[in-house]
C-alpha cells in the first residue's frame, strides 16, 4: 500500500517512532529537497537518497489534486547520513535534474546550503 494513490493522494506508511521524531524535530538529520521534476515518482526519489543511509521518512509534497509540487522533506536516522547526502549533492545534478538539497531546521524555516555552517 505504501506510495500508492488513494483518492488522488499518495499513501505513506511509516513506523511510528515518537521518541525519534520528538528528539530529531529540529536536528541536522532533516533535509529539504526542491526542484524535483514531476516525472520522477516517490520510489525513484527514495531509491536515490537511500544510498546515503537509512531513511526514516521521505514526504514528497502534493497539491490538493494529489499532484507533486516539486518539493520533499527527507529525514535520515543518522546525522552523518544527512551530512553525507548534503555534501555529495550540493552543486550537482541529481537524477539528471537541478534538484537542490538543503538543510531543514523545522517545517517553516529552511537554510540555504551555503549558509549551513554559519546559521545552524
């Protein structure tokens, strides 16, 4: 059922790990992905980022019609995996597109990749 459409919305099944979520809500495990092309599906995006470490959560954002809007939230279990993903993907084409990886401080504040070390 995971990543299947139901009423035009993608179903996302996750393990509920409240302790991990609360502990890492504003950690460096969290990344914000933007400029994801609409022709890439959730599975392709997940498989790409999985090579950097164990992914806790990947949420690809959709509009009211269930269409991808080109952004996603990505959380790794380990901070080192998120850092590796960030470092290896900055200023680089991802899946042949200009997909951009940034650190996410929380759901309303994004840190541009060039300012991570100074502002986090």
